[in-house]
């Protein structure tokens, strides 16, 4: 499964893609510390269960063919 990280860097939205096997290390190298795993119960896509969660990132989110994480600035820009 592919993993996407969307970040706002110097006012530009930057997309990075990783293989799921190394995604925690790759995202942590970009300054986002893993805080746990997505274990919420209730209505949630099955594809999102068990994925890592990170401080200062929104996600995991379903992106059609990948798992997506967004920093807060990107999330706000994409949500308006």
C-alpha cells in the first residue's frame, strides 16, 4: 500500500509518497513523531484501522489508492 504525506513548505504544498514498509521512519525523518495507532471503533473505513498516527498530522485518511496524512496547513487549504 502506498502512503502519501502532504505538507505545506514555504507556502507550497509538497506531496511525498512512501512504501508502507518504511513509512513511519520516512515520516519521522520529516519531523513528525509517531504517537500511536488508529484503533478507533465505530464507523471507519476498514482500510484505516491499525495505521500509525503522528503528532501534528491529520490522518490516516483514505485517498482512493493510498493512505494519506496531511499537516494542519495542508488540511486547512484542502478543506476550504
